[in-house]
């Protein structure tokens, strides 16, 4: 038999894998992935993002910003980061307190009389 060249397993770098998918961020500021939900900053609600599963972590990329969560085991879990929702209540309150002016049409009452 010819001499075989054997390589030590210790010299082989650890295999790294990643899975990447596009998702839409819900109005509630969560990305659904593998039956679990992961929070993102509220300003990105309703937008598309790229979700990457990498070595037990979930990385969510939106416009260059990356949000990272530990991957949840099982299903129906929620990974929520408090800082993703900071400022949301104030933004909603400010939006709801804007002064809206409604234009009301004025008609003469004679237009409503039955002939």
C-alpha cells in the first residue's frame, strides 16, 4: 500500500454554517423565524429584513443595522429586547395628539326638505 497522508482533525478549522432568508417585520416589531418571534427596533416595523441563522444565533439585518438574538429552542417562543421598544409609546402619543382639522360641509336646511 502507498503511504497515506493523514491530517490531524485538530488542524481543520471548525465548520461554520449559515442560513439566510428574507422576512417581513410585523407591525408588532417582531420577525417570525422557525415558529419563534424575535424583536427588532420599532422604527423598522412593516419593512423587509434578512434573517441569518449562524452558529446558534439569529442575526437580523435591516439597512445595515444588525440585531442579534440567541436562537430559541422549540416553538412559540419570544425573544424580546426592551431597547427595541424604547420611544415607541412617545411616538404613538405624539402622533395621536396632532391637531387635525375637519372640514364640514354646510348646506341650507331647505335642501333636506321633502318635496
